[in-house]
C-alpha cells in the first residue's frame, strides 16, 4: 500500500505517476448514486469507526478529469506497461459510472476481514457497485 496515507490509488495525475504504481490493494471502492448520497454514506462510515483520512470521494467529473489528464500524458512505455498492468475492466466500469455523474467512494480497509462491516453499513445507501481490491484478488459485491 502507498506510504503516503493522503494519496489514494485514483490520485494518479501527478508527474511521478506510472501505471505500475497503481496498486489499489486494501481498498473498497463503492459507486453511489450521487455526491449527496456519498456524503451521507461517508457520515455513516465515520460513525462506525472508519476515519476521515481513510475515505475519499470522487465525483463523476473528477474521475473523468483525472482519467483524461492521466491518459494525455502517457508515453509509449507507459502505454505499453499500462496495457498489461491496468485494471481495464475496472477503469471502464468507473468511467461509465462517472459519465452518469455517480460518485465513487474509496475506503482504505487494509484488513480484508473488516470489509463485511463496511458493506453492511453501506447497504442502506443507493449504491451501484462495490469492489474490494485484496492482496491476491479483487472481489465484486452487489450491495444494492
């Protein structure tokens, strides 16, 4: 996981970002209906012990802007490595939701055994998709 706790895997628009640095291990990503619903869900997770520094919201517009900036500055080597390293299925899924102006909530949950607790809290909110990036695999959840 990233040493800087303020940087999340989607924060890939800085000059040092490279496709092989995208390591979302230990993160739960939840797509919510809109920013208002995401803020409500964020408050519920805070009330259940998730800290503010372990959550970050991205509006649909932010996701699209980050993706455009990231893709625009990729060179030949980056594109080649990205073809192997990128989570293209996940990227397309998130971009489609972003175009519908949904909101993505990234939650840092390094211990996979705590994912179920977060999903139970989020079950009361309008969600469209959830994915947990574990150490060895990724798991999709239907919590709607």
